C-alpha cells in the first residue's frame, strides 16, 4: 500500500470541501426558468471538478493531481481579471499546489503500482 503524504491529504480534502461548499453556495443562483442564461452551469462544473480531483487524489490517481493543478491554474487566470490581491493569492495557491503535488514523495504516491 502506498503512503499518502500529509500535504497531499490536506490539499485533497481542501479541494473536496471547497467544491462542496461552492456547489451549495451557488445553488441559490439557479434560475429554474432560464438555467442557461447565466454562468451557473459553468460555475457548478468548476466546483464539481474540484470534488472529483480531490477524491481521486485521495485514491492515488495521477491524472487527478494534474486536474487539481489545472483547476487552480484556471482560478489564477480568472482572478487576473479581478483585483491584484486576489490574483496574488491564487498565484500563491498555485505555487503551493505545484510544490506539494510534485515533490518526490507525492510523485511516488501517484506512481502506478507495478504488476510484477
């Protein structure tokens, strides 16, 4: 059994929590008569991606850590159109994600088990 590092566990749980809270928080924005007029479905999809990547990172799926990095990278790009502090915060989060998800211990955890 592969050993998951504490930072990978924390980031995974953070993604699941952020996605779940975001899903519930944005539910009040749903216009049942015109669900496609605003960005509701796109926002919910982004929240769902956070949950999926967090859950599958806990399970050791390598693609999930890449999805998590893409997810936070998306937030960096979006926050570039907002305030400088928001952009800086997301940029810092991106660096933290990249650092902890691609360290040797994390890479070993996400490496597929050999079938010998």
